[in-house]
């Protein structure tokens, strides 16, 4: 059996998919924001996991993205 290593980008995408509960719409929105940026991924995942006011994965994702953008801007501001 051959073991194939995932690329960092594949690891991020798999993590996004797991975070949003395998919801394709939520994954698509999250992937637009995160891309291949590890910091954005970590911020998104943290925000998604503490977003309780939304009922669907897509709405939860949109709320988490907004919060993650604010945190990202705060961290990367010079």
C-alpha cells in the first residue's frame, strides 16, 4: 500500500470540509475566504466553532467569515 502525503493546500481544504460538516455550499464560501492561507483557516475554524446564533452551515460560515476577517485585519495590521 502506498501512502500519499497531502499537500498543505489539501490539508486546509479537508479541514474546511470537516469544519463545515461536509456542506458543499458552506465549504465553497469558506474556501473563497481562506484559500491556502493557514492563518485565515485557523481564524475561520475558531470563529465557526463559536458561532451559535446561525441555524444553517452556510449562514454560520458567512458569520464566521465576517468575524475571521476582522481578526485577520487586526493581526496583520501594521
